C-alpha cells in the first residue's frame, strides 16, 4: 500500500509540474508575440476587413477557403516594395490561378490605384479598411515589405524587406511543393 501511495504522490507532483511548465510556455509565447514586429511561422491569420480596388468593403475577408495563399504587404513609395514587385509579378505568373495571391497596400487608396495601373500589377490589390487595426492585428510595427506564404491559414514563411535572389528562389521552391501537394 505504501508503494502505491508514494507512486500516486510522485505522479501527482509530476503532473502538477508538467501543468505549470505548459502554462509558463504559453505565457512566454504570448509575451514573445507581443514583442516580435512580424508574424511567426505557424501563427494563424484569420480575417481582415479590407477594401478592394473598386472601393468596396469586404468584411471578414478570409483566407480559410484556400489550402495555400500568398500575401504581399507593402507601402508606396518604398524602395524594397518597388524592388519586390518585380519578383512578386514573377511569382504570380508562376502560380497562375493555382495559389491565390493578394497584395495588401498600407497606403492612400488613390495614390496606390495610380501606382497599380502604372506598374501593371498582375495580382489582386486590397487596402485595410482600418490601417491601424490591421497593423496591430498583424503586429506590423515597421513599414517593410512582407512576403507571406500561408498554408491552411497559418504562416508557413515570412520574408521581411527586400527579397534577395536567394529569397526569391526559396519562395519558388516552397510554392512548387505546395502546388504538387494540391495535385
């Protein structure tokens, strides 16, 4: 009987310690997320309130219906954004309609619309209905271009700032894998 009691007490103590560790890990992850100025791999992106290029409000725009998506977040004028647009257009041409591509612009609607037509973007363009709420929700603290690959509504990869040729090749490699998964 004593051995069973001792084993029971030890197991209860281990369970209590394990519970404490899990709770502490959750707290640490939450505090890290508050400090990191960009999305983290595995983080869920649920919905946004956006405007399309026609100025129509799209409430609760969601990416859930797509197993894979690609989101470009940028501002104009932005040297990284301008450089990335060349890569982004190439990426869109590669994936065609197999993987949805969304551009989300953190800039004035009219200026961006002129820019959209002047550089002949080949992907859908959207604007946050409430820019500050959008920035807070995605923890974007700096206006850097972001290339975000999503897998089932969760961040798979994030490339911040100017895409290098190596970054571009990494994105292409990931997208090709995602396209193969869909077949």
